[in-house]
C-alpha cells in the first residue's frame, strides 16, 4: 500500500489522538469513586512504566538498530548503533532540560523547575502531565513515519493501554487534593491531548526526511526511558508498595513485549508497509 506523506501524517496523528483519548477513559472512575488507594495507584503507574519501557526497547530501539547504515558523503557511513546512542542521549537530555526549567509539581516528589507564584497549582500539575505525555505521542509518530503500519499500530495500542491506568492515576489524586470531579476529569483528559502534538512532530520529521528515522526512534525511546526512571519510578517508590510496583512494571513489560513480538507481525502481514 503506497500512501502520500500527508496521509501517513494523518494516520499517525489520528492513532495518537485515539491513544491520548484513552487517558480520558481511565479518568471516568472519578465520577463513581471518591478515592482510590495509594496501593492501587502505584500498581497502575508501575504497569504504565513497564509498557513504556518495553515499547522503548522492542518498538523503537530494536527497529532503529536494524536499520541500514546512514551514508555520509561518498565514502563514509554512520552505523545504526551510533545513531541510536546519540538519539537516546539527546532524547533524555531534551526531557531533562524541559523538566528542570518548566515549572511543574508531582504528587509525591513535590515542585520542580523554575517555580512561579503566578501559576496556580492546577497548572503545575498540567505541565507535569504534559512533560510526561509528549514523548509517548512522539513514539507513536515516529513509528508510523517509519512506514511500518503494524509497528505503529502496536505502539499506539500500547500507549493507549497504559494511558487508561495513567488517567486514573492522574484524576484520582487531583480529586484527593480537593479538585471537583469535573475538573479532575478534564485535567486528566486534556493531558492525553498533548500526545497528538508529539505525533505530528515525529511522523512529519521521519516521513519527510528519512535521515531522521533511526535518530527519531532513539530520541523517543530516550525521552520515554527518562520519564520512567526520573518521574514514574520515584513517584511510586515513595511509599510502602515498591515490591508491588515492581511486579506491575513486569506485567506491563510482558504485555507490551507480547504485543510487539506476536501481534505486530500479524498486523504487518495483513496490511503491509504504508510507504
């Protein structure tokens, strides 16, 4: 199946929007429950972390490492391993810079970045969620931009899957902090809408300039790994449920590994490449 660049961009953005809306679905329980235990929240976040780690490894880094060397001039080639190494580091540093400078706040670790008294607490949480979700949309975008619709679809499904518990894990603490049910739901739902922005950037860069394919995959992986290690894991290990969180990570990792290594080949064979 041969598609125009604009069609690939449209498909990748639409898939990311679908995945982002899963966050709203996960926030629905705020209308029926007044609270949720820290144990459950930590388990849900651990599951999301496992999915993100496996998606980074199997859906982004492995395909990037298997790409052909990049020609440089007429005599030299840059092996894919170096492109991946550079991409991972740059992706992690990019999120690190945003994390240090953008004012935001976490439920457990507290405020980070250049804080401003003009920003309400609600917006500090919104910024934190935005930093968290942007790399996920980027991952979906670069996966579709690679031309492998099976891989892109699996990544979109995985991100949507982990966005469901993530939506619950975002909305419920907001409810606990005193926000209304409607406001907690809207904030959680809005956090998922950041992902299509990342998808547009990723799929556009990769589908229009193939030079960015391996680097873009590695960049998205590095950004997501940084979020997991720097944001999610510390948030879930601040209480007494760290062992449960560990098993949540493993469950999420195994499910995503299954999707990528069993479901993705089936989808790829049925649909074929889109470029």
